[in-house]
C-alpha cells in the first residue's frame, strides 16, 4: 500500500493537483476537524458510497483518518483496492499528523 507524508500531501494540495482526498472518520469527527478540500466518507459507508462518490477507479485517491494509531484509513485503502481502485494512497499520520506539522485544519473545533 502506498503512503504519503504530510509535506508531500501539502504540496499536492497547494499545487491544486487533481486527486480526491477522503476523510474516513465519522461525520461528527469530520465536522470537528478535517483537512481542507477533503470529502467525508466514513469507513463503514465506503462500500456503498464509493461507486457514486468515487466513480473514476483510476483517479488518484488519498485516504486519511485520525492518526498513525487509527486503522480506519489503511482498512479503507485496502477495501478500495479490492473494489478495483488502482491509485489509492494512505496518509497515515491523519488529522493529528497534519496538526503536528502545523498545517491548517477546518471545522467547528479548530
């Protein structure tokens, strides 16, 4: 499974590269704190929502969750690959790593 660092992800966002950033935490967690430009598809909804919200199976998709201890994003990355997605990357450090790198988060709790 491919992974990406906070710095690499920040560069991609700043360069407005064409990819989909998916926060796989609960709706409440997403609303509290998330990386700008990301969409929210909770881990337990990925199988049902991926076909409509991620229709291009070859497009670059980067998934993330709360932190390196959180196993939601690796699970989603694996599930997306099983569903036939070809370009999935896990941002392992998640919200905690983004904050640690002093990058800006959005949401009601920031």
